């Protein structure tokens, strides 16, 4: 990602002097998520530990614990403490609804896990309305022990959808870059993990910076910038096979790749003609088309969901601000006027909002630009935020920030009411990107 006035200044000189930043993370460590602020109105829900039925060994993973953690960190639910449970039913016949009404639970989740042999488990769950005394959702899954965490996320998504009428995004993935070691022997790791930070997978390890990961619309590939040969090169890499190809290696800056909604084009920042401009790269034939024409620095493109418009950062007004331009070309229009700095914008899935980094005199904070009122509103209270990325359901915005001299990931809801801190122990984590829904098929 290219940056103006990079807030995390000690990284600034290490990649394309004032244009790029770097970061890193390790292969087997796990992210931990702490909810630091929750919504005032939350749905009281009880998740009963799933019963282990039949013969055979119980799985090491507790599905109900994963579900509870998912719902809790969303900030939309109030989890009834297990120590307060009056009973722990595993099937419908054992449910005493009055027990749960006494605990003021609106919803109840019960379930069971059966070892059916050959490392296969049958997972059943039910979501119950405590006051109406009826089932709202239920499903059976068959999965290996390695797939049980994914199944738990899928159950969390079903619960979220049923109770909030919003698709859940627990069964999605995040990409980020982390650093292990210290200069000059540090390593940069491009990693992919579940939305809760578990099951990390290293996509690329390098002694040189890796920056700007961007998910393809299908969620099976990442575009990114690598400095492996001490110069910026844009690659596309398949998440599972590891197969990759070089997309841009022009003279000067090659940066900030952004996928078109159809996945057939990339918007890029290139300085091949001397100045940093936005270009469109056709992935089918390699054709390159220059989109912006201005003496200022134009960078950090992002496509609108309908593919008709590209938002980007430019200092053509004197300070970094967000502009938009038709993807077919034309005249750019300035969008942001609040504050002295607005950069790194990314569209929500409905195209009506942009998450960005804003400085309105309080430091570099995550903000949101609304198409409706054409204003930028601050969402965080920290001073050194960067790289905001919407969840595919638009319920949270993932970003990187500096806390107590550490670089961590965090998340905030678009109304600012729910906030989380996501830490990878003993490592620095930066440049996050939240996957589309389709990545949950992987």
C-alpha cells in the first residue's frame, strides 16, 4: 500500500521512501481477540456445551466454545455465563425453557458431537427461541477433526443470520503481514488465517518486505507487493497451491493492487512514466491502461462493488484526500473535505460508504465516509491507525494500529460502538485484508 504522511514513521523509509510501508508475522502463532467495547443493546443468548454422544473419543476442539467466542466478539450478543446454567441439555426433549427464562436468555443453542469413526464427527445443533419455545434453526454436519473449527464458524454464521437478519462473517478469512525477528535478520510473512486468527497459513516468507495484500473476488488468490529483489514487484498468488505469477515489474513504483469485482482486472499504482498514477491492468491479456492524468501523486485505488467507479488517494488539492473516477476514465471528483488527511479508502459491499484513515487533528484514525451526507466521521480513539478493510457483511472494519509500541490488528463497527484488539503474541502484525464470503469455501 502506498501512504501519504505515513503515521508509523519508523517503517516509512524501509520501502519506497514515503510511498510504502512494511510489516510482518509468524507461521504457527495464533491471534487473540479482546473485545474492548460492546454495544449497549445485545441479545442475551446461552450456548450450552455440546454433548459427546455415542462411543469413541471426544474431539479435542470444543465446538460450543468456538461458537461462544464468535458471538461474544461480534459485540451483538450477551453470553449467559455457563456457571449460571440450571441445566445443560443436549437434545430438544431435555430443554426446560423456564430455566432459560429465569436467566433472561432470549435464545438458546444446544448441540451434540458424535464420533462416527475414521476421524469423522457428526455435529448437530439447534437454535431455540426461549420465549416462543420453538426452534429457529437446526442443522447436521459431518466433518473431520481438522474441519470442526470451520463447522463451528458456520454454525455461528447461521445463528447470526437468524437472529439479526444479517449474514455472518465468522467463516471467512483474513490476510495480514507479520514480522518475526529483529533487523537485520527479520523475516516478513504473508499469512492467511480464520477470521478469529486461528489456523494461520504462511503464503510467502521473505527477508524483504511484503505489502498490500488484496483478496480476489473468489477468495482463492491474493495480489500483493514484494521487495524480494530489492525492488517493488506485484504478484498474484493462489492461496492453497502457492502458484504465483508476476503482474507488474516496471521501472519505479509498482504498488497498491486492487481487484475489479469480476476479478478480470487489477487497478495499480505505477510510476513507469515518472509520476505515480492509477493504471488498469487486464489480467487476460496483460494490456495496461492509464486511468489518471495529473502531476500530483495518485495512489491506493479501490473499485466500487458495481465496477463502475474507482476511489483513490491524491494530494492534488495540497493534502491527501479521497477522489473518485469512472473506471472507463474521465474527470476525477473530490469526495473528502473533512480534516487535513484522508487516505486508504475501501468500499463497503453496498458501495454507500468508504472506510479510510483520517486525521482531523487527533491523529491518524479509522474513519468512515458516507455517500449520504458526504462527511467523514472518526470511529477510533487511537492515533496511529492504517489499512482499514470492511468485513464482507460490512459489520466490522479490520485495521492495523500501534498500541504501547506494538503493531496489532484491531476491528471497529461502522458506528464505532463495537471495538476489538487482535494480538499475535510476540510478533508485529500489520496490513490486514478481510476476505470475501467466497473464501469460506476453501
